[in-house]
């Protein structure tokens, strides 16, 4: 993140999963639930579904030269994003995996005094609300943008334009924070937004030192 871009920042747009919290067991549960969905769709075993998803992910990565999202993999295999997220909402239990981190709560509290904070997630709104509520983070965001707003997944030009317009921010004023460069940051950076890659809570906490 170039230092010259910091003074213009008015808003920070955070990804959720893997950014504001990190839980490998919960991430594995999400993948397992998606594999079960594909298995049911294709009439194959869960192991066969996982192999199909791995092969599809590799193929999409080669074709598009970016790391594909879970939504993209499932859609390529004939699935429905709506159906997948209905399953997520019904079956996933984030409360069984997540641990509230007071450091993250304090960070967002301090940042919210100076910046407008927003959340942009490929999760559905209901599940995102459960996660942020359980982690104590739900009071800090001016707006939450979820996959079921338009049933479009990041990265997508229409989503980026919608977020900037709703927040009233020019690209140079909007800092995007996420754990997956291809999914969360590449497109905003191409549009002229400052970006910050955070793949651990320790990296997330270092963000404050760059902004002040």
C-alpha cells in the first residue's frame, strides 16, 4: 500500500472470512458442505465430489489466471449459488468454531472513529450477521454487502461499482482489506483503490500502524 495513497482514504472495506477472523476448521467445514452439495447434485460420493471440485478449480485457474471462488467452482459444475447458500445458512454452525478476539473489536472501534467501515463478503447476509454478531463486530459497519444482495460473487466489476457508489467514495478514497488477492484486492487495485492483504490476525492488527 503506497504511503502517498494513505491521506486520501475515507473508507475501509473489509472482507469477512479469513480477514476479520481466521478459522481453518470452519473453512474446512464450508468446503465439506459444498462438496456434499455437489455430491448430491451429481449423484456421486463426497470424495468424488471433492475430486471434481479440485479439478474444476485447477481448470478455472488456468483459464482465467486467477484463483477461483467456491461459488465459481460450484457454478461451473452446474450448481446454483442460491441453493448452495441456502444449504450454508441451514447447516453451518460458525459458533462451534469461532473465538471472539478483543483485539479485533478494539481495532475496528478505533478505526471507526476516523473512517467509514463497510463489509463486503461472498457470504450470505444471514450467515455473515451470525458471524459478525458472535465475534462482536456487527456494530462497526456503515454498510454490509453480501452475496445475496445481487447473487454475484467477488470479484465482479458491478459489485465494485455498486460498493463505491453506495459508500460515496472515489477509488482513491476506498481501502480494500482482504485475505485473497485475486478475489478481494486485484480488481479494486486495478481501479485505483489502495489495498491491504491480510492473511492472519497479526497482519490485520498491523493495518492501524500504516494508517496513523
